[in-house]
């Protein structure tokens, strides 16, 4: 690939000469390029070798040679952009293009999909927003949860095939007493920065979680022997291995976890390490020292392309139909979760049960879907509960509220295009009843904290990684927003505590169904998740989060186009990614 310096020198020539062919001496070329005649001759030969110009030299002092420009500046810029993108240098390409999205966007789409560079297998995937918060102990949206699984490990993990809990950093554990468990750690596990994991990393990571309701029963952690961890609890927890498989229970290196940029450039023990993370590009590279099976794909490039965000965001597409590389195959399924409204029990108007039920009837899924774009309607189905198979019975309609509020405040989180349309539909429905709806768009961290006490309605979305009863329990107990908006629902919180300790009914589903019957929780839609991949991309199976496990995907070498010089390049691809229905 030509150097950036050679591109710059050719651009200087095209800007200075301003015509396709002219007579010019070597000394004049050297002056234009600000170099010696000898260097000018070398540069001209290299440019000629690239097919950019034709240089016919004439011997003798004062003789003028003929220079023919075979390429123009725009064509050269396009070629340079393509070369940069094929090398994964997205930031440099954006700087070169400046505001010329008409040049850059088609080339970006062309480069998506599968590629090789210097023998490495690379999969490039588009995305519509930056991913600066990959710290598993912070509130995570759907895509961040998926990525944290690629970067970090916990003591245990859930098998995506059969749903069972299995060993991760711990290869074995024992239930010694209702409040005493022992875990045995794998030997020679390394973090991405090279240090070996020790039991102190595990202890500090878990101790830091004790101020959360999910982990408040962790009384004491001790290590009596090397690579052995004893966990003592305040109350029984037969589901402790499930708890330790939650994303928030990932084990972090104790000397790095407090650093300011750790969420942007995290260090874990997982199969992929973060090599680049900026507003344009997240690059994950396979970690050769991973204690499990080394990932098959060498590199996952996630490119942030807001221009593609207008497409359905629940749709992951890896490549496009081409005769050379094969046709596409697809998967689709309803998400394990839903779009929902929370009615805040701190709101004065919503203390009236009749008003809450009236709002539930007014802002129903059918009415909302009738007021959004058809492409959104096709991706949704009405929800009667948190999960698709939860169809909760609702109370019979009561008489309407005595009076309606003049104004309500709805909060949703930002960078989610579908929220804008839904909120607009809610606003129009309420306006017809004389109610002004103020829509407040918050950063996800602020939204999930629930700290805005003047909000009446909270609009959000949820995707669970599995449908075991522990998943909705962990969401209810692990989401600060729910504790804030339902602070007065003591039966819910007490019931959840008893269920975890003793397995007593009612469980999470029945407890949430009661909150739903009181209209504090209003499920709206389930989203269809879709994943399309070319036949030549192997090992791709959609997860409950709408993504695919990066570790298992691989490419057949003969089905990956090779580029010139570097062994790199890519076949022209197209792609679009996810729903913050997915990543939310």
C-alpha cells in the first residue's frame, strides 16, 4: 500500500499543476515537492508505479520533460480512503474525508464483513453508537453486557446451550453449609496485561459489590489455601453459583480497576482484549493466553456508523449475498424481555390507582404501534408480561380517574431511536386527552439510577440473557431505578429476599405480576431479534442478547477475499447492527 507521504506529495502536484499534461523540468517538480531533484525523481517513479502519472524524462540541462497526470484528487482520495479502511484505520479515514460523507459512507459499507490482513481473520461489524463504558460493575446496556462476556470472566458462567451453571475461573465448588461455600480457582490464569490472576483479585472484586442488594449477604471472604476461596453468607443462598455468573460479578485486576480510563480500556481474563476504543472504532483482539480455547477469529472490528442507525437496530447483518462468497442465512426470535413503562410511586398524581390503570389502557401497545413507522411495527409484538411466555391476567377496568393531571414527565435514555418515536406516540395520545407530556432524555447511567424524583413515567427496555427464574430476580434486585420508583412496594422486596434464601413462593414472576396488576409495571412490546450471516461465516449462532459468541465464529480462507500487497483487504460487504432494543 502506498505511504501516506506519497499520497500527500501527489496531492501537492495535482493542486499545483492544475492540468492533466504539461511540460516541466525535474528541477521545477523538485520545487513543487519541496525536495531535491534526486528525491523528486524517486517520488515520480513511485507515483508512476502506482499508475497515478506518466513521466517522460528528457536528458540534458534545460530540457523539459513531459508529465501526464492519470488520476485526479477525488479519485486519489477515494483510493486512499479505501486503503485506510481495509487496514482498519477508521479514525485516519474520517480525518482524511473531513466532511465528505458522500465519499466515505459507501466505502465504509463496502468494507464491512469478513476480511484478512497479514493472515489474520477479521470480522467487521457496524454499530450506531460509541461504547465507552465497558466496566462490568457499571450499569450495562445489552451490547455492553455481550461485550463484557468476551472481555471478562466470573467464578462461574451459564452455558448458553443448556442454561446450566458451569465453572469459569473456578473449576469446582462445594456447598459446605447453608451459609458457607468453597470455590477452587484455575491455575495460571492471566489478565490481558500479563499478570497472573491471584485469589486476592477475586476477593477484592466481590467485596466491592457488598453495598448492592444482590450481594449484601456476602459476610466474609477468606482464602485458607492457595487458589481456594471460602465465601461466608449472612443468609442462605442456594443460588449463589447463579449470582456469581452475573456480569457484575466479573473479576477485575485489583491494581487497575480504579483507574480513570478503565471503563474505556478494560483489562480482563476473557478470550478477547480491547486494543482500541474510541468514538469511531472498538477493536477486540483474540487473547493468545486465554485459559480456555483460544478464539477462532483473530479480530473483531466494531465501527460506529451513525449513518446506518436509521435501519432497524435489532438486526445484526454480517455481509451480503454475493456469488463468490455465498448466500445469507438468518435467525430470528423474540427477545427475553420487553419495552416497558414504569409508573413511579413517588409521583403525587400516580397515587390514584384509577389514573394508573387509565394510563395503562390509554398507552396500550396497539395504540402506540398504530402511531409509529411501519418498519418498527414489523419488529414488535404486544407484551402481556416481562417475558414472551408470561401472559399475566389483568384486573377488570375500573371507572376512570376523577381528574386528569395537566402535565406528566416521562424519562427515557438517549441514543435509542425507537424511543423517540414511541415517546412521540405517547405524547400525541396524551395530548388528545389534554395532558402535556414532557419527554426527558437522559444518559443511561442517570436513567438507571432513578435520581430524577420529579419523573412520573419511566420508559425503558430490558433483555435478559436467559429465562431461568434468577434472571428476572437479578434484574429486579440489581437495577437501582426499580428501588427508587417502587420504594413503597415492600411486599415485592421482602418476597424477593425470602425467595432467594428459601425458594418460597411467590417467586419473581408472581411478585412482579402483582406489581403489574397495580399498573406500576406496564409491559408494552417484545422485539424480534434478527441475525443474518453468510454461509461462509461459520460458527455463528444468535444469543439471547441478539449477538453471537465471537469465540466460536470463523471464516474459511478460500471464502475471504485477499487484498494486494499486505495480504489484506476485504470483499465488498454491507451490514447493519442491532437494536437498542438490543443494545439498549
